[in-house]
């Protein structure tokens, strides 16, 4: 069994998100599947290759400004649907934050731990 390498617990949490595949400028709208203090999993319109950089804009309820950061795709591929969940897209990607402020990271962790759906994943 491979030891867990994540520094933060992932929480199943559906949030509206806009992402831009850099260096493009066109924002794409989607939804997160899960989030943590170090990254997130989101549904994507196309397969995103590992190493791809993305600009992220998360819309967190109760927050006046969106949370903006830069991430790097760690993996991407065909959607691995959880049993019983509605298919929102054909693809998904795991993104690690590479540029996020400490206050934004803390706000994301606070939201995730208080609004997560079900158990940590």
C-alpha cells in the first residue's frame, strides 16, 4: 500500500469555479469535486495534461471577493464517477496550488471543513 503523501485532508465540496488554461485568456466555468488546503479536483471540458498551469477563480459563498490563485495540473483524465453521483463532465483534473496567499488558503480550509459534503475523501 502506498503511503498518503498529501499534507491536507481533501473534502468533498462542490463550488463554482472559473479556470483559465495558461497562457490562454478565455475563462471556462466548472465545479469543484473536492478541495483541500493544497489543491482541488475539478470537472473540465477537455483533458488537461499534467504540468499544465491554470489560473483559478473560486467563488466561495459568504466571501465578497473571489479566491484567485495559480495551480498546476498533477493529473487529468476521463471522469471517475462516484457511485450514484451525477456526471457533470467527461473529464476531471487534480490541481495543486502553486501560488496562493496564506489568507486565501486559510479561508479555503475553513470553508471546506465547515461545508464539506459527507466524509473527508
